C-alpha cells in the first residue's frame, strides 16, 4: 500500500491477509494521517476521480475539493483527531465498502473545543493491488423542523 503507518496510540492488530483487513488498515492509516496532519498521506488514499459527499458547503466535491477541506481544517484547528470504532467492512472481488461513526475532537485556533460525531460511509476499489477510496459520504444528523445540524448528539449505547 502507498500509505505507511508510524507508531502511534492507534496501533492495532489488523489481519491484512483478507480484503477486509487491507481496507481496515487503510482506514487506520487515514486516521493516523489526520492526527499527524499529513495531507499527502490522506490524499493518497483516494482515487483521482473520487466523488465525495462531505458534510460541508457543497453537495459534492472532488479530490481537490477534499484537499481544500482538509487544508482548511488543519488551518483552523490545533489538534484535530478522528477516532473510529466498530467499523463495518465488507469486500468482495475488487469492490468494498465500510460504514462507521467517527468521533472528531480537537481545539480550534481560537480555543473552542471540537467534539462531534459524524457518519462515514466509504466505497473502495482494488486498483493495482491497493485499496483506494472511490466514494465517500460524510454526514451529521440534523433536525428537519429547524434545519440545523445536531452537534450535541452522541451514539446510542447499543451502537457505541
């Protein structure tokens, strides 16, 4: 794989002998790259034509839009992290997908705490021996009546 891990608090045993294991390692590598603010390692996980539905200010962005989103995130935060637990991964042949809840935390450069839960679904394709993200959907729960994002919502005990 193009993404390399470095020792961190994220170190986990992942069985890379299966497609699911390779995808789990890719997810772990992205999480480490986010914590290390390594934009190039994050971007290496995506195909050049990846389609991203981010929880941002556009319905759809491409890989360059994703780069800009991460650049902005790193500019306005001091210590942004994304912790993923209990990810579900399914893969067959050269296609796979994962879904999970991610806990994003950190501090903005103005001193405000970041503490949100997001929903994350990724689709992967095996290309030349490496799993790459071809589609990503990030969302946050919202209130249909007020139209506002629910920032205080936490996973229910049955899902955490």
